[in-house]
């Protein structure tokens, strides 16, 4: 509530993240031995309670987060098939239902599916694309896709960047909004060379985003002092636009300059 009130007072957009996720589910849910019908009521009540509380105050919800494995299969979870909410046999039906419940609770918010490692074309992004295409064809209330974009310097090659561009284009052709929701670019060191390589990649990413109609680029934090990266990627860090002393890095300058200049002619 305090965060929402702060944002409202500063005339800032406020995003809801996330309503349905396999991780960090309350122990009373995972250990409760609930039947599918009971689980369905639990997640429906959760979505309805939270979304209604902020109805009209949230511009977008990440309704479902990280529901697919890297190989494109649906991730096992308490919501999908362990024991699931009664829709596991129907694939993405539980995701569809979550979007419907959210739309009913907050009719004005934009509703997003959010995931990592779907930036380029491959098995996982293909699975998400097929789901979104199906939802759009059947008028399931989904408005956009969030590409998390937790990247490293290996992303900075011509084939990968072209795959990123083509992937954005095919999703855009479905009529959904495209957003980069959790951008960071992790480095093996904070040497001047690596910091400049990070900035070069950031410039290319923002250039592609601007030219392909991405409506938002959001970072997963802003200062290297507080980042999830070192705890999950041994030997990596320095992934954000500001350094540990809250000073802007070449990363920041590259993003700022590209936003000012706009997309390159090519």
C-alpha cells in the first residue's frame, strides 16, 4: 500500500508483479494436500483479492510468471499439475483462467505474461508464442508479453541480436504489447573493457526495442550495490546502470543517449 501511494503521489506508473508463480508459494498452500477444486478457489481468491484492492491504480499486471521450462514444456508446479487446479490435462488452461480472473477483478489494467530466456527464437519462446497466439485467437484477455532479459555479453553477436529482433516482430504481429521487464547485463568484472562492452550491448538492445515498438524497458534494480546477480551467477555482477556508489555507468549513458537519438536508420 505504501509503495502504491508513493507512486500515485509522484504521478508514477505502478506495475503489479506477479499474481501466479511457481516459486515462493506459501507453505500452507504447498503442504496443505488440497484437492484441485480447493486450489482453484485459493488462487482465484488470491487474484481477486489483490487485483481488486488495486483496481484502477495499477497500469499493468504480470498475471503469470515463468510457467514454461527451457525446452518449451510447461513447468511442473502446484498450480499446473502438482496437483494443479483441475486444468493440467488441458495444458495452458490454468494460465488462461488466471488471466480471466484478473480481468474480472481489475478490468482496466493491461495483462501480461512474463518470462525469462524468451528473448530470442527457440523452444521456450516458441511455446510462449503459440500460447499467446492461441489466446488472442480465442479472445482470452492478454494484452502483452514481458521479456525479462537477464543477459550477459554473449548476447552481443549478430545472429543473436537478429533473432531477438525477429522474435519481437512475430509477437508484435499477434497484436500484443512488448515490454522488457527485468533487464540486466551481468559481467565477469567491472573492468573498463567489460563496462564498455556492456554499454555497447545496451545501445544495440535499446535500438532494436525502439525500432520494433517495445513500449517499456524496465531494469531489475538500478544500482550494483543491490542486485540478485552475484548470488545466482558465481563470479558475475555489475549488471545494472548505476555502480555501487550510485554513480551512472557507461551502461546508463548508452541507454540515455539511444533514447534521445531514437532508433538508428538501419
